[in-house]
């Protein structure tokens, strides 16, 4: 099993000054190439597995992606794999004990003795992201790419939003949409008030969990601000139902660090682009 602290190594003559980032889930794969000198992104692509037979092995689907996208076979100075699932939680550093790492997830997800647990350190915010990565996917990428670093999507989402919230004393809710689940993050001036992930199938599921969370945190739908990011647009039923029940709802304006990408692409691939 590859350590999530493993990094690429190369001599100065081999350097390409390029970084490859792949975000993987059971529903699909996204990837981007980032120029390490300019920070700009290229070759941004998303591939959904929704139309494939459910009986297909995920490794076979990934293999097809590698066969059809030559850019994935290039040499890179850095490679990062982002695991996107709802099998994660955050633990304050002061309460964290690596020997009991599996116990932190047992209250919000079903865990098994055979599960592999790991964590990402958010040193700046004195907490760790504990999660279950996809071991079979990591093994596939070892064969295809060699050494790489891996993280959980929640690590990148929460740490980046915390950075953005600096000096903002207003408590704000962010909702990040993925294909099968969405994350709710509530922040106030670089303080994490809540992180949770919910599976959904309908707009009614979506708004129920948002309003329930708001009620638990005593956030009044007439006043608190809700910003939506990830795979969501204003014309979507999920945006429309949020707009119906929450007065101050808007699409998140992601920092435009990649001028070649649209505002929608920067918002939809926020996690991928901020790895």
C-alpha cells in the first residue's frame, strides 16, 4: 500500500515542471495538468462512468481512460490522486490518536475490520482529515504511474475554504455538489463550525439536509448566506429548490487562478484545481 506521503523524485534534467492531478470516485474520473511555474491548468477533463454497466470493474474503466488519453502517459514532476467519497471526518489534533484511527469514522459511516484508514494533516488548522481511500484504485495507479501523493477531497475543500474565509466574521454555509453526495461546510473566519457529507437522489433530499443542518446550528434561512459549488448551475433543480427556501443563496465565485477556464469550470472543479 502506497503511503499518502510518498512524493515523486527526479533530477533537474528530468524536470517537466508539470503536475498531474486525478480526482477519482466510483462515478467517474477527472484530471488536470498544472504548469508548476505559472500555476495555470490545461488538459482539464471529466469522464463519467454512469453509462457503464455496474458490473464492470472500476480498474477496467480507468484502464480505458488511460488508453484513450495520451496525456496521462507523460512524465510529471508531481502526481496527486484525490479520493472523492463520503467516508471521511475531521478530528482536532488535540483529540487525535493514530492508534485508534478507525474509531473516528464509526459514528458517521459503516466501517469494517478490513478497511484501510489513513489521514491528512491540516497543520495550519490543528486538525486531521481521517478517511478510507480506495485501495484498489491506489494499486491501479501505482502500476500505471509509479509513485504519487494522495489526499481526500474533503481535505482540499475544507482547507481552501478556510483560507478564503480569513477576516470574514460572518458565519457562512458552503455546499459542494458531487455526483452521489454533497458536502456541507460551515465556516467563520478560518474556524470550522461543521463539516458533513450526505447522499442524495432528489432535490427534496438536498434541501432537507441543508435546512436540518441550518436548524441545528441556529442559522435562520432568512439571513444566513449559502454558497453552492461543485457540479451545480442556476438552472438546476437543486439550485432552484435552495433558492425557494433560503433567501441568500448564490453560486460560489471561485478564485480565477486559471484564466483559460470559465467561471463555471473553476467552480465545478474547485477541489481538483486547488490540490
